[in-house]
């Protein structure tokens, strides 16, 4: 969409001004607003997948297998991490030292 120009002023649409309204199978409905002239348009786009694209990664196959099995963090876990980082000073050596003490690895 960012390669398409506004029909009124000719300026390219910016990614932030494009919104996905919905989708029905391969048909996507978008709205776009021109940042220059504020003209709005509705767009219907057909996206066809000809085949699966190759995964490009620097991970080994063992690492890919390992990371596929990891579960997505829950909302509570994300909130816990947010609360932790909110007051975190950035001293990782202190954190890792504290974990080592708790595990008796000092």
C-alpha cells in the first residue's frame, strides 16, 4: 500500500495511515488516509499465497525445534515483567549473583 499514491494529491500513503478493517479469506479490506491532503479511501486487496515461503534464519534446526515448543507468555507474565523492569536499575550482575545465591551456586 505504501507504494500506491493518493489519487488526489499524488503523495505516497504512509504505513501509519493504513488500517486493516477486515478480511474474508484472501480478500482484505483496508482504509487509508493521505497525510498531505487528508483524503480517505477504502481499498479491497486480494492476497494469494502461491506457496509457503522458505524460512530464512540463522538458527540451527535443533534451535528451531526447541523454540517452536516454547509457549507464549501469559498476560500475567507480561505484567510481572513490566512491573519488574519498571524499577530495574540495569544491574544484571546483581540479579545473576542473587539467583546464584538462591540456587547455592556461589
